[in-house]
C-alpha cells in the first residue's frame, strides 16, 4: 500500500527538480492543511486520501505551472469532500488559490434532475473557469490522470463510465491543449478498461516482439545520428513504438490485425534551430525513401494548440515504413506539455499570448444561448474534429473544424462579417456558402449593408460551435417576435405528436412548476428560445411530459369521482363499452381485428394509438413510436383512432429488449439465467458482435404490463458489462 511519506517525499523531489525557487514552506503548509481536512477519508484501496492530492500536485509541478497551481492541486478536493469553504481557503492561501479550487470543484451540492445533467453542468462550469484561468483545466486534467492511474480499484461499472468520459472529454481536451504525452496516457488507460481483450492483445504482441523492435529502432537511430553528426548538426535522436490506443485505432479503421500493420514506429530528431529542422529533413529524405503525400509542415503553419514540427513518413532498407518528427527543443517542450509550457505566471498574473489561447477565449462566448448538454456536445465535436487551414485574401491563416463552410469562416473573422454575408469566393471563384473548405483555400466573404442577416438554414450548414452560437445570438436579439411565432408553432406540434393536452400548460396550478422546470420566466421566452435555436421543441416537451401526463390523469380521476351516478340505457351502454380484442378496446368501433406493431411492441401501461390498416384491422402503436408521428398529417389523420387498454384483461404480451454490452465470456448464459430466475417466458434470445469489443443481444419475451417490463429491464442492467437495455423491435 502506498504511504503518505513516500508521496510527500516524491513531491518534494519533483518541486526541487522543476521549481527550485518555489516557496517550499507554503507548499508544506498546504500539505498539512489538506492532510488535516482529509484525515478521516480513505481511497478505494484503503490508503490515506491525502495521497491523491499529493499525486495531482506532483503532476502539476511536472507540467511547469506555478506555486498557486500547486497549492490549488493540493486543496482541490477540500471544498467538495470536506467542510472547507471558499472563504476559508481564501483567508489562508489567498483569493487566487481559492478561485482555482472553486473552478475545479464539482457542483455536488446543486440539485439536478439526472446524473447526465449534473455531469454536463460540471463540465460546463469547468470550461467556463478554464476560459478565465487556464490553470483550472490543467489541474482538472492532472486530477483525472491520477484517477485513471488508480482505476483498478473502482467497480467495473464505474470504470466504464469514467473511461468513456475520459475518451469523450479529457483526452480530446488534452489534445486540443497540445498536451500529447498526457493525451496518450489517458487514451491507453481508458482502452485498458473499455476493451481489455484488445488492449492486452496489443500489449502482449509488443512484449513478444520487443527485441526485434528494439534492434530495428537502434539501427535507424544510429543511421540518422551518424549522418547528422558527420554534417555537424547537434541533435538528439530516439525512436519509440506508437502508443497502444493509436495502434488499436489504426487496426479498427483499416480492418487489419496488428501483424498486418507496418508503420508502428516513430522517430524524433530534436535540434537547436529552425533552419536545422529543414536541413535535417533533407538528410532524412536522402537516407530513406519518401512515402508520397505523408509530409506535413507544422512549423510554418502551426496547429491551433501551438504544436510545431516537421512530419515525414519514409521507408527503410528493411521495407518497414516509419514516421520521423523533426523539431527544436522549444517545440518539443510545447509538444509534451502544450499550453502549460507557454502559460507562465508571476504573482498570479498571466503572461501568455492572447493569440496562443484564442480557442480557450472562445469558450466564454460559445456557452451563451445553449443549455449544458448542447454546449458540451458541441465542444466534443469541436475538440474531436481535425482542423482545416484556410487563408484570408491578405494571407491570414484561419483554423476551422474539418468540413467547415464559408459561413464558419465568416463568423471566425467577426460576427458582423457573418451577419452581413451575402456570398463567398473560394480561390477567387464564386462558390455556394455551403461548400466544404479544404486546406489551403483562399476565402473571401462578400458582404452587403442591405443584408437581412443569417438564415435559419445556416444553423444546419455550419460546422463550428462558434458560428452556430453567433447565429443564435443574432436571432435572439433581432427576431424575437418572429422567434415566438416560430417556436410556439414547433412546440405545439411536438405536444400534439406526443399526445399531450395544450390546455394543461395554462393551468394556473401547474404552469409555474412547468416554467421552473424549463428554466424560463414565461412561455414567450421559451417560444423565443425554440425559435432562435437555443432549445429544441422535443427537448422542451420531454422535460415536462411526465408532469403534464400526471396532471391529466389526476384531473380525469377527480372528474370521474365527482360525476353523479346515473343509470345508462342499455343501448347507450352497449355503444360506450366496446368489446376488447387482444386486451385493447378501439373507441367508436365495436369489433375489429387487432395487431400489435412490430416497430414498438406496446404492452399494457404504454400510452397507445391505433392505425386502420388496409386489409388487417387496427395496428396498435405506442404513442411515442416514430411511425406514429404522422398522425397530424391531414391525409392520414382519418385513419388514426383512439384506443385504450382493457383493464380487465390479464394476458401476456410480446415485447423486446436490446442489450448493449461489453463482450465477455458467459454473458449470454447470464442473460438466460436472469430471465429464468424471473420466471419469464423467453421466445427468442440472439446476439451478435459489434466493432470495438462490444456485443448486442436481442431478447423477445412475454410480460403482462409495462411495470413488469421495467422490473426485467433493471434486472438485466444489473448483469456485469450490460451497459444499456432499450425497447426494441419484436
């Protein structure tokens, strides 16, 4: 078991190596403070909790950050996990450290409707703090890195959740910030738990071929070093095998086994000056055969994350291709630690170039007019996408997400340019505004003072989160009345599609609750948000659907209870009480054939609608079935009829669940045993393998109602490595 003394000594050694001028007394004070606050807490492995802050602080020191960042790393869990307040930290360690700790702290004390919403809000908070002080996200990445290094102590379910979040958010973020070394480690650690079989397979292959690989890399290294030394070029040259996730991704994308991959090796040549970089490139191409189309110059055109290097792929005498990266020592430092290598602090004030952090600064404006989920999802897209580099007519380089259009380019220049755009030229030729841009394009935006502003269609054309946000801002400001009309129409259509009463939202008792749940002061504000694209009608209705349904059922019960008892004539009774067929009563039709739609497999308890088919009576669909969305179509409206379940019936109904799983031995048997133990009649059980170490199982079985179905669904989700269970096709 790891000890406090070991980690404390390691931190001191790291500080001495990387920060010799640091105030060690202040760091010791923070260690003692954090140790006292966490004294009764333990890690999952039983070790003292203080080991985690010490490890995070050590990673922060290795990044090259300042003392304030180290102090914040030591204290980063105090507000979240102890009774420590922001004010207390500020009093003891200063306002800067307190703000950094607050930025890293999760929103655990807020109330959210779901785990997903809490996660999205936490991430949004982190990004917003990041846009004000980049050290916040660097500490957070260090925190996540140490948690990933100790992931073996978490439950399998927690491992999957945390690793997916790491791959979705933290690894791409590290990449965007230029922190390649940390990005690679996060990806490899995530793959270890998400796809253990593939991870171990690659690891075993590399271990078994280690001697052969080392011999090859030594030969290439000696060849390059010998040539450059004879030419009088000081250099440090070394080779490495590409990291495991990179190999795995290439295997999946190319559909090959690891034996069929050849470009597993990469070499770095580090020199003193930029002219030396280009000189070395000439020697590399003289020593080895160039692979056409694989040369990239990131020195003259750096990546947005400040990465600079020359990349070329060549083939050695053994016929094995390998990549060579050529850079200066300064470039190498940036490639290893990215933005952390450029962000220097003196007495808590930033010394970084605004140009270097343009992407970070855009985070502030991009969060406006979007909810947390939409914001984080758009960030994920921006971070994952490769860049495309284009030029203004004056030669300025503009970096955009891959697939961007002239619309994205215009808003990257300025929101005023985008709002006034009427057309564009690409390479001096008129082009459509939805034309995808490619590397090296020279783009000119055509504007007019008489332009009426952006079109709503642009929201579906543009690719960058920046452009989408600025378009929404324009509609929010300039077209409120139009937005209200447009949004109200979309909202009411969605309500009707879901079978919800429009009168319910005007109920004086219910209305304040619904507006609070939607986070709006009045309905016009919500309609306007839908109108300018800040909120979708489907999402708005989804948030209030359960409340509206519950209120409608309550009103119906009260109405029935209050109705006076009366004797109904026999003829009238016969008209109202229809005969049930297969457990379903069709309103206004006394007797007809019934079939249950295979697309949604409704069971008692599901809201249902009926569709008169040609030649086979009435087809019963769940009200939320995609195939039932067209019931508002005037041409189809007459064929949709009201139906309801016969509460007197007690018969089994076919339904289907689709299980998304991580592949493992014995999983099919566990599913079968779970169904047997629940005394459920299974009609069909089938499975198939999916890419990436995943499987899909389809289970068709009988249940009496939706409540029983939900019980079965939860039992299946408790099976190890079953990650989701959703209604499927019968």
